C-alpha cells in the first residue's frame, strides 16, 4: 500500500500542464497568391510564435512584429528580419471554422481566408 501511495504522490508532483502549438494557414485568392503560415502557442496566453510569408511562390523572410489573438479575431504585423521594413498586415475575424479578412502587402489590400492547419 505504501508503494502505491508513494507512486501516486510522485506522479502528482511531477505532472505539469502540456503546452502545445498549433497553426493557421492564410491564403489570398487570385493569380498571385500570398500565403502566411502561422505557428501559435497554446499556453496560458495564446500568442503567435512565428510566421512564414510566401508571395507568389517566393518565400519572404519575416519576423513577427506584433500580434493579437482572440477566439474571434487575429491581428498580425510582419516585418523583415531586421525590423526595418513592414512586410504585411493581417486582420481576420472568425466565420465558423475559418477566419476571413484582409491582408495588406506592398500597399495593396487583398481578401484572405485562414484555416487551422
């Protein structure tokens, strides 16, 4: 009996919450698609950890400048790696299982849809 109590106590003391990551893929429609792949941490406060920007098949190196993540809305600003130039701004709201909204890149606004991925 003592071994069972000791094992239960050790298990309870060593248990920690499982923090995981997830992601979203956001794509524009049209002839020259833009795609943003986002990695989201699911910790006490969910946040965007990293992002990858592809413009018409060409990968653009970016860093996350700032992000705002709620169940009903996602906002994301991306800069170049040195944070000298603004590369993209994403603003989407939840529409059921997807997020729809706008993506601004190079002075142009485009419609975008994001899905969990």
